C-alpha cells in the first residue's frame, strides 16, 4: 500500500510532527499548503536528516542522497519552491563490474539467456515471493547474482534474494499470475509510457547540492520548527511520527506497544560513503554515471558514483567520486578500491577523502518490512489522529515520499485510493 500509515482528523487544523528529516519537512510543507498549522519537533540541532551537503576545501560532499529523481509531483514542488534544478548530464554510461572491468550491463550471454526464456510463465505472485524467485527462471541464479542484484542494489542496497517482489514492483497490484515474462515486461513498459511527459525529467540537484532543497523547505517552515526539543514524546491532537522505524518504535513503546512492536521488526542496512577528490580522472569511468560492483569482486565498495560527470557545475574542475560500501571503510580501503579501478592511481593523486557512515542508512525492503507495514496499517487504521511516515512506508525514494506526502495532505482519510 503506497500510503502514509494512519490518519489525522482534518477538522482539527493543527498537526504535530515529530522529526525534521526530509519526511517531516516535506509532509509539513504540504500540510501547511493545505491550510493546516504545523509544529515540527526535532531533537537535534539541524534539519534534513541524512540529506546533508558539506563544503570542503576540495569541493562539495553529499553525505546522503546525491539527487532527486523527478516525477510530476517533484517537478511541481520545485516550481512552488522557486528552486532552479540542475539536470544530471545526459547519455552517461551505466557500468557494471564484469570480470574485474567496468562494462555495459547488457552482455551477450545475459541477453541470449533472457531471449530464450522470455515466453516462460513466471512463478505465482505471492506475498512471500522475492525478486530473485520471480526472475530466476528468466535469468538463472548466476545472472541474478552478477547483474540483477547489483542493479537493484544501486537503489535498495539489498540483494535480489532478499528483496520483496510486490514491494519493489508495486505496479503488479493484485495480479497473481502472468502468462509469460513478455507479458510482465509489456505491462511495465506500458506503465512507464503512461506516466505524464515532463518538461524536465531524470535526476536533478541544485546549486550548492541537495542541502539547497532542505534549506529552502526549512526557510519556509522556519517558524514551525522547534530544534533541540527534549520534551518527552506525546500523542496530543493530530500527531505524525516522521522518523526511522527504530526511533518511531522507541517513541511508541509505552503509548502504543503493538505499533512499536511492528516497527521494531523492520531491519536497516548500514551504508558508508567515501567521497574522494582526485587530481585526475579515473579513465575507466570516463563519461560514466558510475559503476555497480557485485559482491565477491575483491572490492570493499558495492558501487562508485562519478560526481563530476553527473553534475559538473557542482564539482568545478575537480574529479570527484563517491565509493559506497555496506560497512565502515578506512582511507586505506578506499585507496585499494581506487587502485583496483585504476592501477596507476597513487596516494599522491588524492586531494581529500570524506567518509560518512550511517548505521541505519536504508530500510531493507524484504518480506519482514512488507508484513510489518501491512500490520501497521491494520493497527493504525483504528487511530483517529496518529500517522507514521518515513522511507519504509510508501517508497524508498525521495520522489515517492513527495508523492505520498502530497496525497496524504489532500486526503488524510483516504485509504482506498492508495491500494
């Protein structure tokens, strides 16, 4: 269900939001736009959560998401905020580490395998189906491991064997069986074709990085945000918790133990980003968005983002790359990965390394998350003025969160349209 969990009473025109990360800011913005008065409580001294842009002597570092992938609601939001987006460079190569070298992902062997099996009937779409289960007859387990898992890992940081199919491919709705993989592919292509044509599409950032988006929302909401708030959590009037599932579980532990228990079962993935500023370009990533790296390749990283190629205006004349790992890495391990990519790189080529580690970076979109969110909807439906929102609720991406927040602000009681 692509919907914020729970409801608020629209007759009461004030809303208390706990958490000033992106979910709290964007939901507060849309509720305010609908005429609600809003108070956002934040226990830390800053807003934006994991969306942080740091200015270093070498250049900009994105400590969290590096871009917003636009949909209609995202584009309209930027117009309302009077923010001028910087589009990502077009026609960049998307690379995958194959046999130790960055290559295009559509290899002949994979294409042949899929062409041979395209008219096979996929497995039944059940609640317990994983992405790997669904695609295994089409691709084979080795291709899932070396191609599909890294591709999905770029967004979900989770292998296909653990990703819940109905959560990742929500477009299938309640359909239980496809006649063939070709039927499924045609449905996905039609869904994409039916999306509104945008005057600007793809990934965008802003002058000064993603922090510019956060700063603009915070500026609009400046009189509604209470930073360094240390008072105990309480449910008073319309209350919305905009925090990760672990913190939301802690807030509700005494007041709503059933909700707390369901939230506490949601698991998170650790991620570490190391942004490296080099005196020269990594030649194998020339004109590339970056490279995804399957596990067991000798790298500490699961992917590399070519910041300079994607947003050149934000990266000046410096070559900037962000290495993403599923564990905390050291400068030495980053250098080792650099030298695996380009053997002629030395320590002297590095101007600066900025490492950021998030213990709870992303929710794991597995069966447990699906069951927990389903249970949370059942429990919260009985509530009249309590809701829960975060990137484990209605989609992992910023654009999905924008759409969910906007829809909720207009129709806070409507569950049927979210099916």
